[in-house]
C-alpha cells in the first residue's frame, strides 16, 4: 500500500480520521459519479449529475477552507503548489458553469462532461502528488484527524454548487443564498480545528 492509498473496506472510521484518506475516498466517489452520469440517461442521469455537482462543490470548498491553507503554510513552496491547484479548480468550475445551460440529454452535454472529467481528474492527480503526499509527511496523526474534522464541518454547510472565478471558500460562501453561511462555515471549521 502506498503512502496515499486508503485502508480497505471496513475501516471507514480510520479513513474519516485522516484528512488525506478522507479526500482520497472522495476522489474515488467523484470518479464513480462521473461513471454513473456517463452510463445513465434521462432522470437517472440528471440525478447523478446533481449529486456529482454537489460532491464537487463540497469537496472543493472543504479543500479551500482547510487543506490549501495548511499546504500554503506547511509545505516548501506551498504557495506555488496551492496557486496551481486553484487555477485548476477555476478551469473545472468554468467547464461546470458551461454545463449549467445544457440539458443532460443534449449531445453537447457529454462533450462538456468529458472535458470536466478530464479537468477534475488532472486536478485530483496533482493534489494527490503535490499536496496530499506532502501533507501526510508534514502532519502527525492528530493534525490529520483535526483537519478531517474540519473538512467534514466545511462540507456540512458548503454551497450546493461552485462558482467560477471564486476560488476561495469564503467567497463561495458569500455567493450563497444566505450570507450567514459564510460565518457558519468559518465557525464550524474553527471549532473543528480547535477541538483537538
């Protein structure tokens, strides 16, 4: 098992207590949802796509609130690493925004979806290589667990869809229907980060 592989099935508790394992599991869930969207049609495709958009939104918001700030501070060259990940996120969000205007049954949808999938997969591989590996080496088990709690807290109140051109969790929250979401997210992340 490599440094980044998650434990086998039946070890969900351990995965939820390690931010890297939690995010890797989400990367797998995202890949599975792309497969589901591609393989389905009609209402089933629309439902799978809605779930995919939601997972992408909460995953990226959690990373923006918890993982990127840690990487920026703790990793050698962390600022450059994070800036590159944010640029990738922006590209994926722009593709996703273009999908907003396309019905899931329209042939153009699958072309855009394939572009989105490519962008998301390249971004995930870069995160795994340039952020996650180094976070695993830089943080002890307690810190990894604290960050996992914060990721889960951010996910609980993250926006239901990402907004292109807004590559910070704070700004994404401000675009939500209720301005208080921003404060609740900050509070939830701070509380989760300070409880350990």
